[in-house]
C-alpha cells in the first residue's frame, strides 16, 4: 500500500470505526492529502452502503472503534 509522507497515524489504516457513538460503521482506507489547516483528508469505506467517502482525520480520531 502506498504511504503518504507525513501522515501521523498509519496504524489507523484498516481500522473499523463508527460515525459518532451511534452512527453506521466504516473502515479507514487511506490518507488522501494534508489540508491547509493541518488536518488530513482520509478515504473511508461505509460498510452499510458500500460507498467510499472523504472524511477528516480529526473526526476519525474522535469516533469510537468497533470490534
């Protein structure tokens, strides 16, 4: 898998989380790019719909991990 230089948490790639405490589950796929405000944009895969969407790294950090 291609790594993007400077991404602070490569261990998150492949992690399963939920959007907030009661939201649908998703899997972190890959970092896309660093944003101007220092945050990162990540690609996540929504497990229920099969869609890939862009989601901020700081939001991923705040979301709970699933088992």
